[in-house]
């Protein structure tokens, strides 16, 4: 099986191989490996729900599903959201693709490391991607004030934040995030990716979906496969004001959602309490798993609000070797993060699983890292793995394209084939010279338990402290853009603009002057419209009687 494993990871440099591919290549009968790689909910759907789906399998795969509007309306009924503000897609990746094609004009900023499609997708369509490196010395916490300065120095038009972030699980409090969104009101688009937010418990109402509906340039992306434990169905949704959501919805095929997605969405109304309980159990497992891993010598566990933990291996351990030995010797699949931009092969992302599986994981790591063949996880001079770590590739990508995108890379003279030589294990990504390496002010809440060998985290504050000055980030002179067509005077806003925050409380530069051309017109909702009046279909605040305790999207199931 070892040779097959090597071949699989070589062929999937941008991601881990699928479970189906692992099963085919292993040639072994029975259940696959214990999955600590794919981040989905292990407690939902319940066994009874799986039995119900199995009993209706023939009909589900035989007949056409209903149109996307019907499925979206049912989901909006559960979540108490206006259907005009929602677009459902065949997985969050489909929605990211359409956001890039329809709403991203020429440049996009994203902190790294993060979900790879936020860097890869816009580069594939020729956009400039400005990558803001998260500092290991600060526990990979995102400093919103410095990120805002970075965006303004680069002149980036679209801004992305994943909350919690993947792979580290870093979390930003709602108040600070809303303030950042308003500071970016002069950008074309602000995307808040909340794919893992339902696993967070740092505050009672962490989501910004309702705030997004009130703003002209904010889109919130949500996943269903991850929190429902159904990655294979491929469904997710976005929330925005009717103008932005309508642009995406108008481009989606009528039957872009399959019959499995429809069946699950219509099952959910009767299973709200079980879903809320599953989230509660994942949060408990996360604390227990973090404690078990933190006890391993030399292993660093970072605070997380997702359903996964980001860990740094002991000095000298090579992630690809650890990954392969865990799979071949212990039948445990882990996510080695060397092919994530901004990370290296010294890091693993481990999905939160039940205690019995965590015991098996810890036992396997002890044997691989510290067993009788002590040091076997550290490759010798002639035995290092040259595949899948991706460190050389991502280091070259950041150093050569940050601030210039694929255009600058294509303009360079062709060099010899192959990648640059890989740096030593654990060196990580070289930071742009203009970005200082000093620790940033963390906004991530600390893990509520002692975490040995962990990067210390400052106490959370209601809002990030103001950065003393802008970060001087050099970037190439922008290419001249064609003069846009004259823009007609905007119509009066359909709702009163929110009162600006007091100057003393704003840590970000406040945009001045008129909104530049290219920024989407105001299309937000009034508070009355969010409550369901003014002609927009919505659901009463109390929800529908048949919802049986389904959690509010802003509260994320706190009753569980």
C-alpha cells in the first residue's frame, strides 16, 4: 500500500486524495482509514436519518430534483432568512467560482494560510491575489487593523476573511468583524466565509449574516456539507443583499442542486434538536482532543473554533513522513499542510473526532514520533520525501506573484523545468520584506484549558487595537485601466445610511469622498425588510411551528 499512497499524494498536490481514491488504490476490503482529514460533523446525520435516506435511495437517484428555488425556499424557512437574500450552490466551491467570475473585478486580498480556493480560483482567472501572511509567532491570529492597512496599501478591491480560518481555526469576534466590514465600505466586495462557524462557541451569536443583508458590498458564505456531515452531497449557500445575491442566483442552473441535497434539506425540519446536540458534542470533543494532543512532547496545538485542530510537529519531524506512516501503519488519514500557501510540512490539520478515535490517533502519533524506532519520522539526508509537501512551490508562488497575480508570473522568462529547491523542513513561507514579523495583536479567544507548549495568546478584546501606522508594502505600478463609461448619478438610497461610529473608536482608516466607480450600487435591506415587511418574503421572528427547535443562523444552535 505504501507505493500507492506515495503515488496518490503526488497526483493531488493541491489537496489530499479523496476517500474513494484511497479505497480504490489500497485494494483492501472493509472500512477505510479513520478519517482525521476531511472536516465534517461525525455525529450528524443520525443513524436513523441515514436509514431513512437508504430506504428512499431508489427514488432519490432516479428522479429529477425540484428546482433550486424550491430547495432554497425550504432552507430559508428553517434559517429564517429572506429567499431574495440567499443563493444555494452545489458546494461552497461552486459559489466561490461564481463570486470570482461575477463580483471580483481585478484583485483580491486574503490572509494565508487559508482555504486554497480563495487563492487558486482568482489566480486561475488572471486576478491579482494579495496574500497577507499570518504570523506563526502570533499563533496565526489575524490582526484586522493591519490587514486593513495592507488592503489599502495594495489598493485591493475585494477582501476575504474566513471565520473561523482553515486550517488554524482562528476566530474573530462579531463586533470587530462588523467594524472591519464597515471600514471596507469603499471596496468592491467583502466576503466573510463562515463555512465552519457553526462549530464555534466563543460567543452566543457569532454570525454576520444579518449584518450582510444590510450592507451593499458584503457576502457571507456558508457550508452545509461540513456541519451536516455530508461532504459528498455538495451543497452550500451565500447570504447578501438582494442585488448581490440575485446576480449570483441568476447565473446558477435551475437544477444545480441534486436530489440528495433536496431530500436532506426537507428532512432537517424534523431534526433540529439532534443537529444542535451534534454541534455541542463536537465542541466538547475539541477541548478533550486538544488536551490529549498537547500532552505529546514537542507538539504545539493552536486554539481553534472550528471542528479541527492545527498542530505543529516536533522539531525534525517531516509531515509527509508522519502522514504516510500514520496511513500505512495505523490506517489513520491526517492532513499534512505543506501544500497550503503560508504553511509548511511541519504542520498537520486534525479533524475533531470522538474519543475512541482520538485515542487511536494519539497512540499512532506516539509510535511514529517517539516509538522504538525513535527518529523514524525524521527523514535522513537520502530519504526525504520530495512529493506533496509543496513548500518550494508555494514559497515561489508567494514571492513571485504577491501583489502582481498570474500576470507577473507569466511575464517572467521561462526557467528550467521543475520547481525550485525545497527549503529545509519547517522554514515555512518567506514573508514579503515590507511586512514586519513582529507579533500582531491577536483577536482569537484563548482555549478554555491549559495548553502546554502553545503559543501564548493575548486576552480577547472587544475590538482590535489601532495599528500605529500604515504598513509600507511595495507593489508594482498598476497598469493603466481603460476609462470607465460615465456612471449615472445614483438613486436615493432606499434606507437611511447607518450613523458613523465615533472617530475615537474606529481603528481603521475611514473612507472619504464618493464611492469610486465599479463599487456595487446600494442594494441592502432596511431593518423592516429583514423583519419581513416591505414586500420581501420572510419568516416571522418566532419561526414556523413545524421547525421543532431548528437553530437561528445567528445563534448557531446555542440551545444544544
